[in-house]
């Protein structure tokens, strides 16, 4: 339970209802410090206040029992941050949530999210974590950097200690763990200890009608031996009928390698969800709902223009919305077409720095030549045409094509056709 002093005259306690997550809008309430039900010492007197302002608002005035709120920019264009509305992802987690009810052996409890950079893979991991917490499951959230397997094992211990002394009906709240100094690959004796620790925790959770959900992001950077050890342990847990869920996220290349190399063959049965762009109409609807809370409304035609500029690409949806909101805050009049153009330009510039630059950083010279040959077309490119432009044999062009698809830079667009998977990449390559 956390609290903050938001006003120089009165303290307002900020707390969350038990069994809810930080992302549940209805779970947040604001209470005046005069309410002594939580036993806060030294609280000033005042009129108790209850309201359901969300964390996108900042409390800045307390007067005669009323709380005024200033709405903050709800868009968060940073890696993995939750958007104000999840666009184009309805129903994706249905199988996972159904599996949380069954608790053991449901196919949705093994899920892999793939897609290009900025398409919302990390956001979907967060949604899965929230769904698991709502169901009362323990959650361990990790990134597949060096030593992640050991960190997952360390994250099990607090749950095990809590369950060993806590009441049987107590719900579990997940946590993310990082910063542990462990070896990349666990020696055999530690592998056995890791599995025994997991069995013990899962047994306790099973007896309480819950389970353990593990999410692992950025598997394109994972050590294959660690992945194999994790997969083998999870497979063992599933065979034992224990309630465990494993949700991965990574670039298409990493996932394809993981499944094709035999690192964890049983994961071939996992639900593989390839994330793509959202429909423009859905983006427009989300903008309309979000910007409707502003004092000055934005014309529907301008919202449509902003939505079309995103291409349905989740990260650009956040970027355009962020800059459009920022401009609207500073403009004492209804927005005009020039304002939308300014927001779109700023969003594309930031997308180039944050997404396109990172995507091209590991591309070979030959692959870059392939991409530049593609950029000569205004739409999907024929691989035969690309081959003629490069002067390469068809089998060589096929190798470039396969590598770039796996890297999430291009995608099939029909028989013999490919197109760019990241918005703005074509324009960037033409400069």
C-alpha cells in the first residue's frame, strides 16, 4: 500500500484494492488522510474523499471535500508501456485466460508472441501478466538476458516463503526480478535444485487453486542452453499436472530458430501469435475515445488523418497520440491540419531513431542492398525484380528474403511479393 503527499495542505492516500493490478482503472481510489482506517500516524483532519480518478490524473487541489484533477497525457511511447487503449488485440488472450481457469495442460498456457519491433509484443506480455494476477496466479516477469534462468529461480523463493507461512486463501501478487549475479548456464546440481524449487512452489500454488505464470521477453537475445533448461523443466511440470504457464515474446527469427533447432521441441505445440498492424478504423475509434476527454474536441477528419499516419503500427499509434496530445495541451484553440502534420512529423522522426535505427543495426551489407532495392518500389516488391536490380541469382535473393523476414524487417505480401514490415523504413532508406 503506497501513499503520497499531493497537496501542501492535506495528504491524500493512494491505495489499491486487494487482488487487483496497477492497470485496473477501477481498482485505484483516493482517500483523504483523515480516514484513519489504515492506521496512518499523524494524519491531518479533513473531509474524507473517495473518487475513482485513474493514475492518468494528477490531484492538485483539495477544497471542502472535493478533489480536482488535471488530466495528464495518457500515451506512453516507450518500450512495453501500456497504451490508454489496446487497439486491434481483442480476443488474443482468450485461450490464455481460459487456460488460467483450467490451470494445467491447457494449450493457451504455452504462448509465443512474435512480430516486428514496436508491434506490441512486450505490451501483450504485460496483458498476460495482468490476466494471471487477476486470476490469483503468481507471476514472474523476466527478460532473456544473461542469467535469466537463475533469476527466475531466485524469484520463486519469496513466493515459496510467503506461501509457507501465509494463510491458504491468500492471493499472490507477481513481481519482476533483476540484478542477481548468477551463472549463465546452471550446473547439473543447480538444475535439479531449480526444478525441485519449482515443483515445491507449484505444489503449494496448486493446493490453493492457483498457479505460476512465467513471462520471458526478448528471446532473440537468450542463451540457447538456458532456454533448453527452462523448456525441459516446464515440460516436466506439465507432465506432472502442475499449474504452470510460459509466455514468450521475440522477433520472428528468434522464435523460428528456437522451434527449428530442436532447443525445445515441445514448444512447437505452443500457441504462436504473430502480431500485426491494427485496422485504421480501430485506431481512429481509439483516438476518438481518448481525445474526447480533452476540453477542445478534435475534428473527426483530423483524427482520421492521424490514424492513417500510424499505419496501424502500435508504437506509432502511441507516438502520434503522444505528440498530438502534447500539441493540444499547448494550443488555446481547436487543432488544425497543420497541428496534426506537426505531430505526425515528430512521431515519425522519433520512430526512426528508436525503432528503425535499432532494426538496421545488425543488418549485413548485402541485406541492406536488398532493402534499398525494395525501397525503389512504392508498394510491395517482386523478388524477381529485386534480383535483377541486384544482379544476383534467385537462390541468393531467396536467402536474403528469408533472413530479412526472420529479422522482422520485411514480410510476405503475396506470391513472389514482399513488403516492409516497419512503417517508415521505405522512406528512411530512400534518404
